[in-house]
């Protein structure tokens, strides 16, 4: 029975990984935009530019969330995002108790480990990363085509 289920679901894993990446990227970017611009909802007053750590967290969340959403430099962006969420958990939530259910750190833990998954699994087939190998390689600041035009 489980072999039959595995055989039916395995072909869809790459597409579901891409869907997972897009959903978590959008959620993370929206979290950053709520901190920086109070959009789509205000989570409190917007962070003043340069304020530590809230403004920087908003920048990291917005930028890495957008990169993860489109699947560009996904592993690096996920590494940075995961580290930011671990930092948030240990500095903001842990002082209020160990367990995430008590200290309201569930979001930080889920984002952290979702991004750890993306670090190791990659972006999936429906991402810009999957097409980067076909982009022209730059050597000396010029592409092959631009050297031909000279």
C-alpha cells in the first residue's frame, strides 16, 4: 500500500517543493514588508531606518523572501533567512520561556526549519536557479556576444 502511494506521489515532489518555496517566500517577504512599510497590515509602528534589530530584520525578510519566492540564489537566501530566524528566536522569544508554544516563537522556529529544508533541497525545477546555468557567463565584464560586437 505505501509503495503504491510513494509511486503515485514521488513524480510530483519537484513541483510541490517549488510550491512550498513560493508560499514560504511570500509569507516571509510579507512579514518583512509589514515591519518596514506596515503593509499589508501594521504589526506595530514601522521600524525607523537603520534601527537595530527590527529594521535590519525587515530588510533581510523582504529581500530573502523575494529571492526565495522567485527561486534566485535560493540556498544562500535560505541560509541567511534561517540564521535570522534562529537569531530572532534566541534573542526575542527564548527569554520568555524555552518552548515555542509558551514564548510565541512558533513562527520563528517554523521559518527557520523551512529555510533549512530549502538550503538542502534547493529551489526545485520551477525557479530561476534552475535556469541560471543557461545564462551567459561573464568573463572580464563582457559576454561572448558583446566581445563579438567590438
